[in-house]
């Protein structure tokens, strides 16, 4: 992946509507799927390890069940497994959170009068149940269509053609936003423009059929498609709903100071797996409270650091202060208040270092703004 992910070229044709997938695109269903499969497979003496995730993303629920039954060699039929797992999923609909940028996108398009359709391989009843937990979503969509309302689900283009028909628009004037390979295939076969927001980490190269590949919904640039641009960026930063994370400072890979000249105060990702799936890889900023030392400006990356190709998703805060000594083991608490950019790869170590220092300047300036500076007094970082 290059520093700039694939970039859409300006289009002369007018995009008139947006068709959105649901699971994995607007809703963070991945963690729910894993938790349910762990429980049910345990009854069969099997352990869900996530290796089939890439096979079931974007498929219909029944197809996903068939894949699990086959790959794990279960003693039941697909129909039996599906009947067992469906109630478990239904009980979890209220626990599914919107992915970062989902509410922002829906409200923005609605406020600018851009028609939206929701097209998912899930049954219509399940779609309605899931979105009922998200205030205002249902009324924002002109069309909602489920996989049980068409003969063939994605990767067939049928569901997108039906969405365009119900919207009374030509397929070529539709923009599809999808997280899965079947969804991307369906959108392109339907002769629509497609933005991929891959739910498969570290594998954007698989989505080459899409017209654009972005890291998360936070990185959407709708003006590329002739749609009204977002206007909520502030001096190179995007305000986000604050989120909190903390723990003892641990020894990292030893490359922050040695290779980069940047002393990061690493946190263990253990115990934060659910939180890390909620937030896309990228560069964020906020305030850091360090026990017995005070509160400091902070810029941080979460992700796999493509240049070093980490095996696990990491949390690497950089406290923007010169410390005279290490503070391993001390309790560090962070409030993350803004977003700067997606995680990207770099052609050289020098270009990576230069970008990190640029991120620092952006964060330092932004944290002086009243919008962000008030969080310096947040009780969470002050009580560290």
C-alpha cells in the first residue's frame, strides 16, 4: 500500500445517490460474529480462530453457516447449524455499535438531500432490527432492501439493480460503499461506482476492482464523486467522540527511540481487542495523564504500522514532552479527541519519520484550540 491509498479520479458524470452496505460497513458486526461463533463451536468441541472470516464476510447468513459447517467438519447439517446460531445473533443486535464515521456520513447525506439506499445480504427483518437501535437511521434511507428480497445475493448485482430501480435512478449514477469482496464485485457488475472500506485488515490489495479503496469512513472525500463535501475538518483534524484507554507503560519493539528518534509510551493491547476493532487504524491525538507527572499533549498511532509490518494491532502514543527518564510500569491514561489520517506505508524510513513529525505539529496546534483543549481537564486523565 502506498502512502496514498487508491485515489478516485474526478468524474464528469453526476452521482445522484449512495447505496450502503450494513454489516462491516456501517455496523461493527465482526466482534459479535466472533463471539457468537466461539460459543456455538465450543459446543461441538471446536474453537473459532477467525481463519474463515475472509470466507464469510459479505455472504448471506446461510452461506456463512455452510462455510463454517464445512470448514470445521461439524456433525450437523447447515440447516441445523443455522437454526442454532440465528437466535444467538438476534440476541446481540442491540450490542452492535456504529463504526466510526457511519453516523457522520448518514447525517451528512441526509442533510444535503442525497438519496440513500441500504442494501444488505441479511434478511430484511434482521436489517430492520439492527438499525432500530440507531437513532434516526431508518428514516434516512429512501430504500431498504434485504437479501431475502432478491433471488440471488451478492456477489450477484441483483440487489444493487433492485435498489437503483426503487430509487428511480440509473445504476451508473449510483455510488456504492462496501466492506466486502462480494459487495465490491456486485457493485461493479451492476455498473456502479464503488468505494471499498475493507473489513479485512492489511489486505487492501484484494479490492483492486473498486474505484477507490479507503481505510475507514473517516477518510471519505465525497467531493471526488460530485457530492457535497464534509465541512467538519478543523485545521487538518477531524473531531471525534472522545474515547478512553489506559494501562501501565510497557516496553515496545525498541525501535521508537532507536530507529525513529521518537520515544513512544506503549500500552498493551491485551484486554482492548474489542476497542481496537471499533477504531480504524490511523493517527489520532489527545491528552495523556501520567501518574505523578501530569497531563501532556499526545499523538498516537493504532494499527499494524505497515512499514514494520506488525503481526498484531498496536497502540503507540507519543507524549509531546521531553522526559529525562523512562517511566515503564507507570499508569498512563489517554483521552483521544481527534483524528488526523489513516495508517499508510512509506517508501523509506526517512519519509516515515518526516510524516510522524508532521503529525506532531498538527496535533500540537490542534490541542491549543478550545475545541480540544478542554479535555486536558478530563477527570479520567487527571485521576491517573
